[in-house]
């Protein structure tokens, strides 16, 4: 299956932080044809192994499977749900979103509502409605009604957005952070098919709440070198200063030099740059980002692991829907596969 098909399936699958089961099952299915072995560890990261015949460095690839979402917190007596946020979500983007509560009895559809603007006071209308003032309306009439529908405290809630192709290479959908990384990781294994290398491709859990799955997976895998595959903010929209983000969609994967959690190991950065030049793959360099990726934790595993990050520029990340250019994803897979093979020159 193509990267496009895989991304469509992965984007439409659900996997709110800590409740990654649906997307993990899909990952196992998509990784299996390209790996010697696929297993699931105790925190439920999925790990696809490609074993080598000769002595080559053990490379860990990491792409997080979890997505930002919500969770049922309380239900009031009129049957409205209040929620907790799972991962960093801008409150301004929540109002009027369609959502799906994943209840024990199956999906329950609803919308995020607030007090109607018509009856808000002048000052009220000017301020941002924070998430604790919002609620989810599933059309229930009472708390008992909600219980009967199978909804209870702790149920995950996903944004109800479907994958759409909107142009030659452009697609929009939910959870591109980081299902695009997952799709690239599968594509990388596909490209490495008959080559001799030692790769552990890990679909990690709970990245959005503090890189938790990557922490334990890196300890278990004990790699010689690590690469995180993720997304980064595309700054090519109105109102963004070049200084704040110079990365653009369609100009190739972004190679991070520093972010809030990782200073890319100089040897890893060198290999990435040389490999990109060698294979004439366009790339963009970025530095000083506020966020970080799984690579930050992998780099601190055991006695330390040289790490780097390849990111696909994405618009509107950490919102219910985003946009990416598939050409960046394809280039990212090509660069990742070629870099894995070049690792033996240095590590
Ligand atoms: Zn991410």
C-alpha cells in the first residue's frame, strides 16, 4: 500500500493519548509485511524489528501513535459532559467541534457547545471561552441517559474529522501529528526491504503528555543511534514571522538542529545533511523550537544515544485538523532510509 493509503487509514483511526489501541492494531498490520518481527512492549509501544546479518549499528526509529484529544471528566444532571484535555490543545479551537466519545457501547457523537453568544454580556463575548466553560452535547436528557448510552468518566473523546485530499499533493485530516510520522516509518521499512540493516521501528505511546512511551522503549531497545519522525510547525501562513518559523510546506523535511528537548548530535546531523546532499533530497534546517520530540527521551536512555529528528512541516498542528504536503513525507522516508544505511559509516 502507498504512503497515501496508509496515511488515510492512520489519520482516520483513533488513538487519544494513553488509549492507542485502535491505531496500534492498525500499525501492527501495516508494519508486519516489512519486518522480521513485530511485538508490543509492556507500555504498549509497537516495535517492528528488521534484523541484520552483518554487524551494523542498531538504529531506533520512533513515531508516536497517540493524538491529542479529550476525556470525559464529569456529567451534569442535565446530561452534558465536561471534559479534560489530553495533550496541548488551544481552547479557542474547541468550540463547535464535532467529537466522538468512545464509550463502552461504541461511538457516541456530539458537539462542543457553550453558552450562546446572543445571551452573553458584552465583556463576556470579548474574552476567550476556556475549556472548563465548554461542554459536550450528545443529545442526552439526563445523567442517567448518558450512563445508559455507555458513557462514563475517563472515556476518550476524539475529534470527528475525516481525511481528504485537496489538491495534487495536499491532504487535510486529523492527527497528522503524528500519523504522518507513523506512515513515514512504514514507508522507510518498505524502502529498506532487502538491505542489510538493524532497525527497530517503534510506534510510541503517550508522546503528547511527556514522551513517555519513547522513554521505556528506548531503554528496552538499547539503540546505538536514534531518529524521531514527527511534524513541525509550518510557518507559511499569514501572521507568522520568519524568525518564529522559517519552515514551509512542500520544501522537504525539516531537520531540527535544536529544540526544547534535544540538541541534535553533531554526528547524526552530519550524516543527515550528507545523505540529503548525496541523494539530492531537499531539506530545511530549523532551530530554537519550543516543542520537542521522542528523540529528546531516546537521547537520554541508559548511557545516552546520539539522536536526530526529521519532521514534516504541517499547518494547524495541535488543532482538530491539519494540512501537509505528501511530497515532504515521501522525501522524509527516502532520507530516513538512506540515512539508516549511512549510519554504519559513523556508528
Ligand atoms: Zn508529535
